[in-house]
C-alpha cells in the first residue's frame, strides 16, 4: 500500500528512470539562484560539463516545460515522495503478506499480492487517500484469499505503512537533497498521501530539508489536479514558472505540474529509454539546475 504511486510501479517498487539529453538545437541556459540573488551565468553549449555531452546527457522537457526550464530563473524545487524519495520495502505485497501471516493468514505469495494490488490500483476511482479508501483497496487486493482485511487485520497494515521499517530511501535521495540545499533555494514536497506522511518524513529525517510539505489529504485536491501545485506555489510565495517539480509519475507529476505552469522532470530509474524530460538519478539534478 503505497500512497501516491502509479500502478505499474507498485509491483516493482521503483520509479521510472532514463536520461535527460540536451538536443543540439537547444542551448542550456538556466539562470539560477534564490529570489533576490544574482542569477548564475548562462551555460552555453561550449561551457557545459563534459559529462553532459557524452553518455550521461540531458534534455530539457518537451513543449512548454522546455521553455520554462530554459528561460526563467529557478527559485524552488518540489518533490513527490513515493517512488521518488522512498519506496515500499521489500514490496507492497511483501509487507501485506508479512502482516497477514502475523494474523494467522499464511502462505500468501507477495508476488501475487503485488499483481492484485496493481490491478486494484488501476481500477480505483475517486481515490482520496482516506482510511476508508485504503481499506477498500486492500480488501480488493486480498479478494478470494481470505476474509476481507477491513474486518480483521487492515488496521495493522495501515499502521505498518506509517512506520519507517516498511520503506527504504533511494540511495540518490540524500545526496540530491544535500546538493540542492547547499544552493540556497527552497525545497518542498507535493505528495498524494494521507496523515501518515509527515510523521514518516520525520522518521527518515527528511522533513528538515523542506520549507513546506503539501499533502493531498490536507489540501483536498490530489495530483494531477493543478490546484495542489498552485497551493504549493502560493505557500512558497514563488510564481509557478520559477518552480521545477520532480516526480515518478508522468500523468500525476509531469502533466499535473505543467497544468499549473510548473516545469517538471520525471525520475525514471528503470532505464526504459532516453526521452526528453527524464532523469535516471536524482544525483543529476544539481548538474541540470546548476550547470558549471
């Protein structure tokens, strides 16, 4: 049970990777710096770090995002959480099976539970990340395997995903956050989640990196609604065109951000191919946003 994840990723517990490429006709010019600080010099094609022109190349997002990233000064970076900074561990199905076994329901296959969960996630409608929404989704995941967990051990499942032990932080998360924090620009979270998110970020000590944490259950709107992105921009006090959002879902994070006038990059760790607007590691962010 992983809030804010897209269905295919739920079974893998990994986000989408790839690489960003600078296309020959595009000159990478990103004047940067915090509000009121001098913009960094523009990096022309000839002054790009060598790594950008070889195997680890970068491309600006296509269409409107390309223009946003190429011109306005970047004053804030926002992050999705599930699939971007942390992932369920060892998997959603693994956690489900373990909790079920603790309550006398044994010999369940984590792989089958993963498949059932992915199917239920794809079929969900008007999911608002409430306790009741999760109970219904978990019941669908266990359908035909045991009595509905909502009548038995669902509270234990819900609580388990509030604990750090059911999650792992991606190994590129802290280096990326540390690097961006050193650049004196505000960082923020925009996540489809519930009341468990803030305590979970505190357990990982990730909350200290973010000036604001915007959670769908508190705002009343979930990604891809532009409202949640606009809410974050308003709380930051920064115009949307000066914000870049990082997330693992093309429909939720990229399309949602662009609908609000915010540029977005897709974190794609599965290496499905080189496409505009994708990065294969959060370690690339500092080099993209602050080219030398």
